[in-house]
C-alpha cells in the first residue's frame, strides 16, 4: 500500500533558479537583510505559488564591467535564468555608453552560451552629460534585448519615480529605495519575472513552476 501511495503522489515541481546580477539596488544597500530587492521578490513569488529560488548576485558599487567580470561564476550549472540590473554606477561615473553596451552584450552572450534566459532591466541617463550621451545610453537596453532575445523592462526605479510621493520611497541619500520603495519595485517587476519563469518552463517543457 505504501508503494502504491508513493506512486500515486504528484511529482514535486523542480524549482527554477534565477540569479539577480546587479549593483546596490539588487544587493539591498541600506536595508535589513529581509527587506532588500531579492528577499522581497522571493516572498512575492512564494506568495503566488511559484517554485522559484532567487540568488542575490548584487554587489554595491558594481558597474557593467564588474558584472561582466563575475558573470562566469554567477552562471553556475543550476542557474536557469538571470535578472540583469546594471548601469547605474556607469552613469554616476559618466563612463562611455559604448563601454556599457559592450559589457552588457558580453553578459548576454555568456547567458546565451549556457541557455540561460535573461530579463534585462534598463536604466535612463540624466541630462547632465548632454542629450547625445543620454540618447546613446538609453538605447543600450532595448537594443540589446532585441538583439539577444532577452525580456526587457525600461527602468528599475520607474515605479518610484512615477509615484506621487516618490521621496517617501527613497532612503536619505536620494539614490536607493527604502523598504517601501523596494516593495513598489517588486510589484512592478514581479509580473516580468513571472514571464521569465514562463520562458524557462517553455524551454524545459515543464509548466509546474507556476501556480
């Protein structure tokens, strides 16, 4: 009877592993360990019944060059997909847009070589560096997403910037979101991450990662 019961039991869905490759916004700078982007997104996905495990591969201060330098050891054999959210520190340093483009392309190439699906989170340049710089930088993300077949979100901080009381969603430095701001980001990005999971399911022929 025990054997029959075990045979009749439903198979557990194999989890999707997603690495979040980013900078301080991903890492959770200035926040309690359980209130950063990755843990809040993990809770959001758990609440919706997704068999997903997130890996926090965010490093404060990282540029696109830093992300490219460590993408190889971020893409371990168990990683099925990756959220790439880099470029803010390139902007803060006024680094050339063509360098950021090349670095992000390298990250996408590394992911593609391992069959890893990507959600590329964009970044918009301020006008401080001039209209030409902004145009060149802003175009990087949609261009590369189209070229490499990645999912694309226009901006990590858009949900905060569009809020009526955006200042109330930021930490005192005016750069990093507070816990409430991260919650707003997660609510906006969550469905895009679900789409990323669906891509992995389609590739594997398994639809059990979603509720």
